[in-house]
């Protein structure tokens, strides 16, 4: 028995005409706010207040920055601005080593020197071939 593998799983479903459900909700929310403004404000103030609402709802529904929806970019921007940041700088440029962790293996050096893996040219060719296969 064979099962079908889903295709295009990264594309949102078009539910209401050519719009996704998120796009429809952004436009609906903007329409509700503009509808509310129609009853609250006189004509001049209605036009002045509704233009930014319409532009914001259209931008949220259709505008993308770098292939990502605008709301994801705005969320990332606010997260970057308001989340605390820890910046560590050392004058000598060496990474800070946590000395409280003890080595597990018996043959590891504890003098602060790092073990660097040496890859020979033959091993590098084998690794390159293996990666090209997959």
C-alpha cells in the first residue's frame, strides 16, 4: 500500500479566493476599523484616520521583506529591540573558557590547550566524496 507524500507543505492554503486566512483576517480587521471610523468621525477626519489603517492592513496582508511576511519582520524587530542582550568582549580576543567543567576522558589535556583535529588530504577527499553522494 502506497501513501502519497504531501507536496508544497511550506505554502499556505488559499482559503478565501486568492487570499490565505491570515491575509483575509488582516484585511477584515482593517475594514472593521475603517467601518468604525465612518460612524465616529466626520468626512475629513475619517479620510485622514482611515488612510494609515488601510495602508497598514494592506502591508500586513501582502508585503514581504526578504521573502518573509511583514508581521514576522516586525516581530523580530521588536524582539531584537526589547529583549536583553549579553555582549562579552575580551581584550586578548581569546574565547572565555569555563574552568568549572572537568574533562570526562582520561587522555584530554587540562593545561588549557585545545585539541585540534588534523584531517589528512586523503580523509578530506573521502569526506568530500561522501558529501557529494548525498
